[in-house]
C-alpha cells in the first residue's frame, strides 16, 4: 500500500476539521449525541473522500442523514475551502475505533 503524501495528509486534516464544523453547524442532528469525524481518507485525484464517523448513539440513523445530506455538505465545504476539486463525500461508520474499544477489557 502506498503511503499518503504530505499534501494528502494536509488535505485530509483540513477536510476533517471543516466537516466537523459543518456537521455541527449546518446539519439538524440531535444535540444530545456526541458525533465525531474520526478521520477522512481522500482519493489521490480528490474525486472522493470517505468520512469516518463515530457517535455515542443512533449511529446508523446519523450516517443515513449525513449521506442523504452529502450534496449540501459538499456544497458548503466547497465554499469554505480552496482545493482543485471538492470531493464527493461518503460517510461511513468508524469501525477502527469500535475494534480498539472492544480490545480493551
């Protein structure tokens, strides 16, 4: 597997920060839930970004809402950042965090 370039790491970090803010400010989600953008993995050509999400509860419902609103989120993201192409967003469950928490007795 190829290592991510420094530029792609910066893009992923910037997307993570901006998406966290957009989700908390722009999307109608229950305020009593703690939702985290764990990490973002963007394709080298910036056409697609997988956004890994974790939530304390109702994770599947939250992912459904985010994926339905992905066009709006992408539009807002495109207004906030300056990159060649605003990637298509795919929101996914952060299984890595789940696996780590299961490993701790």
